[in-house]
C-alpha cells in the first residue's frame, strides 16, 4: 500500500506495546514529515538508550552501564529473601511508590498470551529459574517467599500460572496479589491504596 521504506517503518512501530497498525502508520508519516533535526535527535536518543544502559544483575531493572546493581538490589536494608516478580519496570515503580514492600524484585520483561504457547520464550523464565536456584551464589539468603505480581488480565493470569508452575517445581513458597485492582487489572495504573491493599491481601 505504501512505499517499502514506509511499510518497514510501520512494521517496526507496530511492534511497540499497545500500538496498532493505524497508530503505527501515523507515527511513520509523522517521521516522514518531521523536521530533520528532530529525527536526528530521535535516532541518537535510541542509540544512547541502548549504548548507555544495561540491566541489574539481580532483577533486570535498567541501570547505567557502569553499575552492576540497581538501587533496590544494592540497598542492604531490603529483605533479600522475598522476591516480587513483575512484568515490567513500570510495575516495579508502582509497587515502590506504595512504600509497603521491602523485598527485592525480578522483572520478567513481558507476558505470555494464553493462545501463543511459544510466548514463554519472550519472558525471562530461564533467568528466573537460575535466579532462584543460584540465589545463594549471589550472597543472598534462602528465599522465603516469591510474590507473583502480574497484571490481573488474561495475559497476566497466563503469565502468573506459568511462573507458578516453575516455582512449584522448585519447591518455593509463592503467593499472588489479592484481587481488586481496577478494570484492566494493570498495576501501573492502580492507585497506591489499592495496590497496598492488593499486596497485603496476597495469598
Ligand atoms: Zn536490581
């Protein structure tokens, strides 16, 4: 429908979370018509984010390349025997904002769709297993509890079930957030009181 170079750009934008083909097309045409300077800045920002950041060795949060651990994992005051498994960094930040949680995290980096079995390759399932099995190798204490804090929607549920099976196979005590997040069940958009309630009501 469009020249190949535009189709290619639409294809790339379509991969972004929550972006459908229509919005992707609008983005592509925006890029085509935007001032040269703006596009150059966008390209260098993309490169910079890839080149200057890396992941925390414990929880996979994004950190400055020269660091090894994120501020949560580096904090000796945190309970290192409780791990909260979240889908993405924004969910970690939402939980941090409640000031109710004092453990550490693990970021899965995605979700599993119940219809696409191969999706499990898209989350850090292998890394989570390693994380749990080698917890002590990092000088961390024996794991007391893993809280599965995925979103309360179809993908979040499928992901939680998958993680739960891994933890059961490793004989690790795990809990799920209590019900009650607003429609859509997304942690990222829940207010602090609701999220606190959900954390306290875990089972
Ligand atoms: Zn970390």
